[in-house]
C-alpha cells in the first residue's frame, strides 16, 4: 500500500460514525422517494441509486464483467420465466445485488430492523419483494415468477438462508426448496467476498446488529466478486431435491473457479 492508500484508510475509519448516520439517512430518504414514485422506471432508478450510494459509503468494490451485466439485462427484458438464485452469507448481500442489477426484487425474512431504515409495506409492494411466511412463501414465489412480464423485476432468492457453510471454503448449503418448487429455470448468481470477515455467524450466536456493524470497520476498497452463470434448466422427471442439488453443485463449482 502507498501513502495515499493509508490516508484513504485512515479517513475511512475516522469517519465511521458519520458513515453509519449517512447509511441510515440514505435508507430513509430513498425509501421515501420510492414511495412517491409513480412509474416503475423512476422507482427502480432510485432503487439502483440507493444501492450504489450505500456501497460507496461502505467503501466496497464490486467486480463484475460487462458481459455478465448484459447477460442479466437480456434475461430481464425477455419473457423467460426464471428465478435468480444466489449464495447468501452476509447481511449486506441484498444491497450489493441491488447496487449491481437493475430491477431487483428479493425474498426477504421479516426483521424488526427494517423499521430502522424506513422500509414500509408500501415500498415492499412497489419493489415486488416477497416475505418469507409459513405456508405462503412458495405460492407467492411461483405466482410472482409465473406472472412476470418482460422488464419487470427478476426475483432473487437465497436457499442458503444467510448462514455460514458447514463445509469450509464452499457456499452455504441450500436448505429451502421454494426456489425450485415451481420448476422454473434458474439464473445462478455467485458471490465471492474477499475474506470471511463479513459472514453472518447466526448459527454461532452472532447478532444481526453485530454483523451489521462489521460492515463499517472492514478496510476501504473491500472486494466482492459477482458472477452471472449460464441459465440452468429444469430437467424432465427430475425431483425438486435433485434439481436443488444440481444447482448447488454448479454454483459451488463456479465459486471454486472464482477463488482461483
């Protein structure tokens, strides 16, 4: 690291309290703007801008090829009935994807923390997100994907539920079947963090607040790689569990390639 890099790092840590406040303000301001947007184009422009603003405040560096962004865009504006599956390991994954992909929507756990950032039922509906709810989530996912029109948000889901992997150096195991129950084609989105420092260790008792605070003390220009894989198609007579395992194996192989 050069002198300039050390200066940037010093400033990055020095202004941590200010960055925390800026993040909270950013959430509230953009969510309020989103609630007032009358057109999907304006709504998703501000959604993308919110994601990019947050990533800039955190000091993250997202690496993704133009080819992958074009691939995603082509599927977004097609009539393909697909679902985007990603490996989930930190509390910031959703915002990283929001900052990267236009017209992003997601399957979300209901958390009390959302009220801190001004995330209302109205903005939830406008973003076309889906809550995880007992005996309802799979039906909502199938309905959202089956009725998506070209240009409407692609639904992102993490079958790994945000826990760390029980098998070190591999992506988190897929537990849920909601992403695969509709037998839709899968667009695999694989994420690789620079290290494991930001992983949410919920299984080991780490709180949501602690995992969030870690985001502000990582070093400046922290790298996150994202890869959009080739579309994975459901095979006839394949069980849901077999389909889930095949998608996992493909994404884990991609993850290993990204590490090398």
